[in-house]
């Protein structure tokens, strides 16, 4: 049985839909009983009123669970007790965080956990991390640089993602990487994009001595324009609370992403590309599959807890407007 915490949030509801679609036994947890009761009923589904700050209720929520999917954010502020509960209960943990400070805290504090503790399993990071691991493996592990480049078109943020982006923007764009650009040979065409710390803390865990470079490209926000974003975003806080909870299904299905991961070394270059449609819908697919597959013990990056190629094969395909695919590129 899979426990899902944050089931009434925007991402949580999409994860719940994926669990129901796959007919997996699951328990939905949230703090608001009325919103929890309003969720659609499904076979093999339980509901449980629980607050992420209540240790006793978290322990009861996890009783009998085989894995926990956590979508409660902001993660640094709200989800450390959730990880502690998973460790205490001996339940494998995955989450949808995009907060690098939270990831670093989890890697450090829960390194000795007896079960797999794997943050960053949503669409923001897990395909980048796994693609980097495949490219590094194909090169033979002897890389001087690993580059992971993400490009999106048509993507609209959820309210939660917008809040997180505002909180992270200053540190992302004020870093030395945030002041550099590079030319990236995406399969769809080369583009000049800004370097940003985007999932590099996970990739660095299994990159050996290689330098990790990450870029993120949104149409209209590249190079010098991108560096203006922190000042712009810092003024948007009051507006974010008035945004819709998240994009409509139609808007979600218009959003596409493309990822290029390259491992470069003395032996040449190995590269992997991923692509997909509907970032939030594919996040539901990723989180459920990760919860079923994570292995090992301790806090880990996705590529340390999963077999990357097998995971990609399992989540590939298109249905209900959600799409994901991957392939190795010729060298």
C-alpha cells in the first residue's frame, strides 16, 4: 500500500489519479477533512486526516504502508518531520520537491537511514538525474564534465511552484553559474541558454570528479533577460496567492519539455535525450513509479536508488495527454 501525503494539493491530486488509474492500493493523507472527503472515490483507496507537523498522526498514517509519496511544500519549512516519520516507521520515501536546500539537508541528515529516502522525484529533476547517469555509464564513468540541459515550452506553473520559484530565484541567479550562458545542441536545435543550479546537487552525488553544469531554458528568458528575473519575481509574491491552484488539463497538455544530458571526457562524448508533454501529469507517473522501485538505504539521488534505463522504459509512452520518451543519441 502506498501512502500519499498532500493528497488535496494540485500535485497530490494528480498523483492520486495515477494511483487510481493503476489500481494500486493507496492511502490519501491531508490535513483538511472536508477537502479530503471531496476527492473522488476509488477502489483500494483509504483517506486519513493528518497534519505534517503531528508526529503521532504521521506514524499512524504510515502504519502498514510500503512506501510514502510526499507532495507537501514548501518542503524546507514543512516536510522535515515527514522524512523523520518515514525513517522512524521504516517506510521508503519519495517526494516532489524542487528545493535544492531541502535536498541538501535530506542528503546530510538522513544519510544513514535504514530505508531509501529519495527527494526530487518529480519532473523538475528525476529525468535529468537519470539521463545524466545513463550518459555517464555509457561513457564508462570517466567524465570531466556532465552537462544537463532542460528546455520547456508552453509551461504554466502551479501556485506552489510559483512560490518555490520566487523563494529560489535570488540564490539561483546570483550564483556564478547564473551569470554565464552556453550554446546547447538540443536535438530540436541549438540554443544559447543560461547556466543555472537546477538539480546539480543530486547529479553531483554520482558524478565522480566530473564538473556538473546545468542549464534551464524558457522561451523569452535566456541570457541577459534571465538575469533580470530575481528582481521581477521578488515583486510577484502578493500576486502568486491569487493565481489558480494550477493550470487546467488543456493548458497542461500544451506544455512540453526537452532534456539533453551529456557526459564528456577523454574517451569522447555520450548523450541521452528525454522529451515529454504535461510536466505535472508526468510528475504523477514518475512519483508512483519511483515509489514502487526505489531500493537501498539512506538518503539518495534518484539515480542512486533506481535503475535509470529500466525506470525510463517503465514510464515511457503516451496516454490521456501525458507523454514521455527517451533515447540515446549517436556520438
